[in-house]
């Protein structure tokens, strides 16, 4: 068997991983070499920018690395997405990281390593690669969640995350072992061939495997009833990691969902379709209902993101080229929106050190720009017109309806309306109340730092841009999904 | 030759014992050990399937090796996190981790 070892195909991953190692070494020898603390985010940004250029250069390649990693438009789409998320995240939160995180060198290193894992999850074409990529992403995040400085919630959140994550991985693996046993291969293409040839006569083992795989992936995507870790990990983690969990980690899991359920597992669609439909309904309903009673902004966004996962699972249920590209577009819109909100919350936390919803009182007076960013972000998540969430949700619902799942979309519409209530709670605090005066000038006007303006500004423009003129993003998503159904 | 079913029963038993342990134990260390049992079941499953069904290929064996390696890494990492919790609360029981609710 001839394997193709063209290492240049993995250039973006290699660039990011090398940067991660460099950052950790730079941190370890910081005193000896008289390096400034600011150098660490700068090295990370530089490495990510190089990786971004590499992934764009590989944009038209369609090849595989040693039958382990597939490089095509789908991989490129997620590479660009994940690198961009990490870039923006570092720009927007380096001040927070400097002040509120233990071991900043390791923190940047872990962020970069988890980006590598996420990119490989999107590119894997073999179950072993996929599994290792999942663990690279998860392990980095387990540790990163625990790195908050002087916050006892952080260790607790990490413990819950790592224990439940371990169980979920074990279930996923047990499921994969049955799929391997039934089909006799770990290669996506061969699994697909074995399943569609129809000579699989171990139906019980196949169904058991599928159920366990869905449970494991459902945990990673925080679908109800496997969501119990999500609010705790979101609340206890440093805010940049909360943003990262809700953005990259989620998108990477859906990349894997798409790769698996539109590829190797597609021939077994009759066995898994109803499970995912059920999961998506429970996730939408529970996520949005429990969000109603939250008083911590990170927890609120955790439940809101669970609700969003329900919408995304609809697309996997009704999998086709159309719903697939709608899902990719929705992921882009959701990532931009969510990051915009989180970057604004980080800026707010840097100034005030607060994260309860009723502490956002009067933000419209003390910092109208930030209030505008948060409001447009929340409205976008709720699906208001002219903002990203409306367009992407509209296309998503439309594609699911045309795939014949009208009842799912009706549930989604109701859940989506419910979500408006708790988003408005936050907006009410910012616009309808006077700022509280604690004697330290907390009711005075204040400004963001330059990088704060930069990160929130880019994302705010992104939210409006996708909302008003989504065509380029739509075309990008359309092109990215094509190789999966070729 | 020992039939494949015997291996599958063994691995299923290990997995079930591990899952029970995760649900029933209250000490973080014992929960970790139970996760290890689940992963041991997985590794046996992969090795057995590789030996019986995928005779020309090694991917199942390689997968089993990776499962064992990653499991070891996971324990090291989780123990570090347990240690952090222990420093703060002087206990490794998961019931003590109760500040985050709903």
C-alpha cells in the first residue's frame, strides 16, 4: 500500500503546533531571556496568521495525507474558521488572560493545541485520527478550564468536565469499536462501502454502536440529556475559554457530525435518524426553558448555546447537501455572534469584575458602544432581522422544511420565540435601569482599550454584514459542503 | 480457538462494571479508576475484533494501543485537576464540588 506523506498538506496544523511549543518555551525562559509578557500573545498571533495563510494556500487542494487526513474545501473551511476564532479571541482577551489566568504561557499553548485538535477533527478521514483529534481538543480544554486565578469555581468546573468527558469518550470509543467490528475498517470510505453493500448482518451491534457514538458526540456538543457539564464548565472557566467552548469546540463537534453522518454512517440512516430527531427536540426545548431562570451571564449563554445545538442537530437529522451548507452558514453566523457577545463581556469584566446579569444595570449610559454590541449580539442569537442570526436561522429552517421535517421546525420556532424572553432580560438591565453608584465611579462613562475596540468592532461588523449581505458566506459554505456529497 | 463472543462478553462486562462504578462511587479517584475499566473494555473489544475480523489489517490493534496510551494521559491530567480541588477543599469527594448549581 502506497501512502502519501506530503507533509505540506498539514502545514497549518504544524504551524500552529510549533507556535504552541514556542510560546510555552518562551514562557518557561521568560526571566532568563528578559522577555516581556506581551510577547506571548504576539507570538501566538503571528503563528496563527502564518497558519491562516497556509490554509488559504491549500484552499484548492483535494488530497489526503497518508489516508489519515483529508484536505478538501470542507477542511479548509473549518481551518479558516477555527484559526480566525482563536485570532480574534487572543486579540480581544489578552488583558483578561494577563490578569485573571494562572500560567499564561501554558494557557496560550493550550489554546493553540486545541485549535490543532479542532482542525484535525474537521479533516480526519479515519476513526483513529478523529479520536486522537477529539482528545487533543478535549484534553487542552480540560486543563484550560481549570486555569482561572483565585476562583474556586474553576477547579470544580474542570473536575466535572474531565470526569464526565472521560466517561463520554469511553462511550464514544465503545461505540466506535462496534462500528469497527461490524465493518472491519476504521477508514471512513471503507466503512461507508461496507455498510452500503448491505452484507452487514449484525444489526444489534450496529445499533448499539450508533447509540453510543451519538451519546459520546452528544456530550461533546452538549446536547440534552448529555449537557450537565456545560453550564458548570462555562461558569467556572476563564471567560475566553467559555467563549472558546461555545465556539470552536462546538463547531468542531459539528464538523465531525457532518463528516460521519454524511459519510461513513449515511447508509445506516434509518437506524440513527430518529435518535437525532429526538435529541434535537429535547435539546431545543430544555436548553431554552432552563435558560429562563439563569442569573449569571455565562450560565445564560451556556443554556442559550445548548438551545442553538438543538437547531444545528435538526440539520444532521435531515442531512442533505442543502441542510449541510445551511448548517455551515449557521455555524459561521453563530460563531461570530457568540464571540461578539463574549468579547464584550470580557471587556466589561476587565473594567468591573462582574458577571451577574443584574450587574449590567445602566451599561447603555456608562458605555453605550458596549451595550450596542451586546444587544445586537443577543438579538442576533434570538434571530432578529438585519442581524446574522436571522439570515442563517432562516436558511437553516427553510432547508430543514424542504427536507420534510416541518414538525421539527415548528418546535424550533416556538423554542426560538421563548429564547427572546431571556435575551431581553439582559437588554432590559442595560437600557432601562440607572447605573449603580458604588462610590468608585462605577456610574461614569468609560472606554474600551484599543484591542477591545478592535475585537468587538470586527465582530460587530461581522454580525451586521452576515445579516445584510450573506451571499459570500453562503457561497463559501456551499463550496465547502460539496466534497462530502461528491 | 476461543470464540469471539467470549471476548465481547468480557469487554462488555468490564465496560458495565466501569459504568456502574462511575455512577455509584463518590470519590473522584475511584471514578477515574472506573473510567479506566471502561477504557480497558474498549481496548479488549478493538483487539478482539482486529484479531478475528480484520485479519490483514492492524487498525484495530493500533486503535487499542492508542486507547491505552490516551487513557494513561487522561488519568494523569485528571489527577492534576483532582489535586487542585483537594488543595482548595481538603477532600477528593465529588460531593464537595457543589458550588455550581443549575
